[in-house]
C-alpha cells in the first residue's frame, strides 16, 4: 500500500512538473510533426503502404528515444538524491515508467492522427488493431527506454550511450510492432495477430520484471 | 592431471571432429550435398557462445552481490570469448549460406537476429569503456548485462520461431532429426558441440588469467 501511495505521489509530481513547463511534450511533438513533414516532402512519390508503416515506426522510435530519455538524463544529482530519500527505488521506477507510457500514448496518438491526415493513402483499414499496436508500442518503448536511460544517466555521458544501449534491445520489439501494424494495414483478421500481441505483452512483462529486480542496485550510489 | 583432463578432452574431441567430420560418410541430400559437413563446425559455435554468455550473466549476478573485482573480470572475459565464437558462427554460417542459399547474407531471420544479439554485447563492451571508475563500471555493466540477457534469449530462441526461416526446422523446412537420423552424423555432431564448448571455456580461462595478471601489475 505504501508503494502504491508513493507511486501515485511521484506520478503526480512528474505530471505537475511537465504541466508547468510543457517542455518535453511540446518539444517532442514539434519534433514528430516536423519529421513527418520532412518525410512527406522527401518521399512524396512513394506509394507503398508498407514502407509508410515502417517509416511511421522509425519516426516513433526516434521520438520516443528523445522523449523518454529525458526522464533520468535531465534530472540533476540533487533531484535524484531527493527522490532517493523520499521513495523506494521500485516506486521511482514504476512511476517513471507509467508516466512515460502516458506521455508516449498522448504523443503517438497525436502523431498517428497527423500521419493519417498528411498521408491519406496510408489510412489502415483496421484502425482499431493499428491503435492496439500503437498502445503496445508506447508501452514497450517506455519500459525499455526508462531502464536504459537510467543506466545511461548513471554511466555519465548521455545521448550517444542511450542510442547504442537501447537499439539492440528495442530491435526485436520494433520488428514485432511493425509486423503487427502490417497486419492492420493489410486488414487481416485479428486471429493472425494474437501471436504478436501475446509476444509483445510477454516481452513487456519480462522487461518490467528485470528492471524492478535490477533498479535498486543501480539507484544506490 | 586432474586439473587438465577437460582441456585434453576438449582438444581431443575437436581434433576428432575435424578429422572424422571431413572424412566420414554423410548422407547425400539435394542442395546440401557435401556442405552438410559444416553442421559440425557452424552449430557448435552457437552452443559455445550461449554457454559463455550464460557464464557471463552468472558472474554479473554474482558481482552485483559480492562486489568483487574478480567476478567482474570473469563476466567481461567470458563476453569477450563468447563474441569470438559468435563472429565465427556468423562467418561459418555466411559461407554455408553462399553455397546452399546463394548469398552470403540471405536476409534470414536467424542470421539477422544473431547479428543483432552480437551488437548487444558490443554495446556492453562500449558501455564498459565509457565509465572510468572501476566499481561503478562493474556495477552498471553488470546491470546492463543482466538486463540484455533475456532479450538475447528472445532474439535467438523465440523470435525466429515466429517467422519463416531458411534454417532447418523453420517454415516447413525439415528439422535436424530428419536427416541426421543416420547415427554416423550424431557420432560426430555431439562430440563436436561438447569439444567446442570446452575449448571456449578454455579460451575464457586463459583470457581471465591474463587479465588478472595485468590488473595485478597495474596495482603494484
């Protein structure tokens, strides 16, 4: 119960901090929109839906690396010490992951809306399944990137290490996501996608479990 | 003698598989033809790699609780030895692929995922280089190693089963058992796996000893 209270409080803190500055959400949103627009202008002659699908996930990958890596890399040593004293490591990790999932959900929803608006030939026939893929994607991006950004921030030099460490871990997830989203673009019946959905959920559970086990060691300096 | 028997056993088995693998009869199958002999050299590399990476995770877990420098060196040196076997596995696989599938890199899921999982361990080594302070390096790299291990298992054992692969046992291709059913191939294949695992372990112990001597010299 103590944990739930701490998590609730910390999420409230994160949302409040973000709400005051609105820096991350606006920054990443502008990043996504301008990347989509750049892609639209550069690949305008490309007619293949599957390429657009892959492009969408690559844009989301880079946007979420930028958005989620803020969670630990941006905090000062003092801020980290403050939450170290106040809350248990598990509460810190869970609250960051949940907050990042919420952030990514808002971002990817807006990005998907903008994407379908700009590329009207892209609109997947099975929007619900595509949205399931988007939800699962935001979840897995935030579970993986939250832990990796914690590792990168403790290692001392942020940006490049973050990309190197997270890409090999996220590639399998990305492959599953692209496959699932492709099923939605092709309009296949849902039975064909249960494998991927189950696999993504399993990977998420696995990542959260290992993160929870390892984070206390990382958090204590 | 009681300490070196497994080294002699390992080298004996590898020499035996090199000779017997090239000379003994093999079943003649279409497309594969004589390249089937590569089974004795390509597959054991992956077994050795998996064993070495598992050793590394074991010592990473141990070093998190014991905080001893020896466990940390053991973890990194088994990764170093494992990467050698991973690269050898990729090379032998690529050569085999050239003669049976037509290209060195055939965009086969298992090939791609094996390459990605080796990237994972290169990232581990780069992470180590990025941190100067020794204890901090031991702790953070151990955490990354443990965090990455389940992903490697997913990459190598789970994902390829969801996709069609040119490898045997996937996507309607016959599995191993259907063609090495003749016991002659088993008689070479199993000793080859054991032999290469032992050789891999030997490489790792030598690397570990060199590294600990170097460390000792640095401290003095």
